[in-house]
């Protein structure tokens, strides 16, 4: 059945990055629990003016965290055009906007780079719009065939990025107390989504 509504809410519509999917709400065709595993399914179908559907689940207004270990065990979709992500946004995004709120990308993969795992942070000073985003990557050949553990360990002075037990990137707090470089002293909520196409996922 549907994911627990006490734990998960939905982004709805065509949201960002010129992506091709329409994110649906409470639709088992796109998000469901199956033997204890959360399945996010992207489908080629006409829906609300789009030609694809998918789901983006968030803990916004349900749960958020400041510091700690955040981890998700996931098996990734495969195919050119896919863009799955496990990521976090500052809960104050509605007040201050992006990227002032801060963004922690625990895991991103794009279909034309099969097996490549990316971890990134975005802030006012460091973001992809400016071409200054800070991140790292590593390769997992079995990312699309097996479950792997994607995690960050978030401290007051740094954020460490892991796949399984391998740390492949660390972003340090510069200690200046400047929100433009370190907005990560405030709560963030979690997002799990599978996008199709878009500014990065649509490349090939």
C-alpha cells in the first residue's frame, strides 16, 4: 500500500530543473510499500500534461534533523534519462529560498553515468548555478543491481559522505559563522525522488 502518511508527504507537479515527469500524490503506481521496501516507480504515461509520472517523497513538516547520521539503503534505477536522488533541504526554504536554506545531496546518479555516485552540498557561495558546488563521487558497478548504503555523517564542523563504509567526500565548516558557506547548523528534511530528464539527468 501507500507509504506511511505520518512519515512522508509528497511534492506534486512539475517542480524543477526542466524535468519531464509529473510527481503524483498518494498514487500506488508511483510510490508504494512492497514487502517492507519503499518502491518509487517512474512510468511512461500521459498525466496532467506530462508524458511521465514519478514520485518525490519528503519528510517536510514531519521530521527534520540537525547533525547526526542520515542513511538510506537503496537500489538505483537504470537507463539514460533517469535521475534518482537522496537529499536534504533546510526547513527554512519557504522563508529564505534556495540555496540560502542549504542542500545536502546524499546520493545522486544520472542515467548516462551508470554506476557513478555523486555527493554534493549547495549553499549561497557554493552551488551549481554559479559552478562552485562542492562535492565528490565514486563508482559502484552494482549500484543498479544491489542495495547499497548511502549516508552522511553531519557534524558541527563537517559533513562526511559515504557509500557503504567508504568515505569519498568531506565538506568542512570554514568556521566563519557565515550562512553563505555553512547553512548547516539548522534543521533539514529528507527527500527521496526519481526524476526523468532535466538539466542534468537529460544529458547523454
